[in-house]
């Protein structure tokens, strides 16, 4: 997509004065006064130490929880969207949970098929074809008929990704997708998300707007375009990587430590 075309569209995500509630008690704000705009086609990483509210922040961003206060729009429409008549708009956003959050009694293929069966309005043969394509895309074909509990965390995370891609979303949110992965799996994820960001063949070359959370910013340096951090219950929008490198905040330095001299 050209820069001119992208700037003519409403932002993918836009928050003004948003406060994010805790999953334990939605009345208690864990992040305050978020003012943040994500343009269509951008790839953001939001860094934060563990237990600092990044999952709560992403739940509100995903429209799965309401802000305590403030305004949040997704592709020009106010969120969260719970109304049935507006569900089609909400389904333009996909969400990959930390650990996959899969349904244990179902097989891997059945987990991936769930969004299509509930929302895809496709014939059974078309659902089967799309699930088969997603399993091949994510390397999950050998485990299609296994329950997800038989898989390790690395593969369960991929099932969550395949399920989130089933409805071919325009925006994809990923909660700590690299947590607990070995180097081989982490490299697969970074490469796959690069392809989504630039335009993957599964989506007919259409780039996906991406937001990931992380407690280590270093793996994302050559992948995400824009950086923000949760610092002292605020979202600090840093911008590009040169701005992140120049930031002297202790939390940012913890998440993005400088390489030792000579490396």
C-alpha cells in the first residue's frame, strides 16, 4: 500500500485518554491516559516488564474488555464492539493469546476451524480447505487430529496463530508471542510476521497491521517498525528504533540493553 493511500484511511487503532483496567478488577486502572495512534500497515512492538499490565492493555486493544475511561476507535469505529450487527467489523481484528488459549477437548484442526464455523459463513468443504491451508502454512499438519494438550507450548502458540488468521484479519494483535520459545521457533515467528507485515500470499499479498507485546525488545529490532513501552502505568510512545536507543528511561534500557563494547 502506498503512503498516500495509507494516510487517506482512518487509523487502524486510535486511543485518546484511555485507561486500562486490571483483569482481576476492571475498575482498577493498570495503565492510564493512553494516547496512541497505529496507522494501517504499521508493525508495532509494545515492551513492558512482566506483570506490568501489557496483557490487560492488549485485551482492551483487542476489544475483549472495555476501557475504564477514554475513547478507542478501531478502523474508524468505536470499540469495544459487542453488537451482533457490527460483528463483521470487529472480526477484522485477530488476537493471538499468550499460550494459545486453546480448547482442550477439540483437535488442533477443530480449534483452527472454530472462527470459520461460527463466523465464516462458508460451506464445510471451504472450511476444510482453509483449515488445511492454515495448518500447512504454520507447520501443524502432522498434529491436525491431535488434541493441543499433546503439543508443546511452541506448537500450541502456532495453533493460536492459525486460528487468529482463519478469518483473514486486517489487524493482528499478539500477546508475547515469543515467550517460552526456543531460538528455532522464535526465528520462525519473526520471519512469518515479517511476511504478514509485507503482504503474505495467504492474504493475497495484503499487508497486515501488527501489534505485539514483549518483555525483551531485542528480537524485534529488525522487524517491528515502531516501538512503545509501558512505563509507570503510562504508554510511552518512543517512535522508531533510533528514538528507543536514545531513550534514557531505566525500563527501556532494561528491555533494550546495549550490546557490550566490541560485540
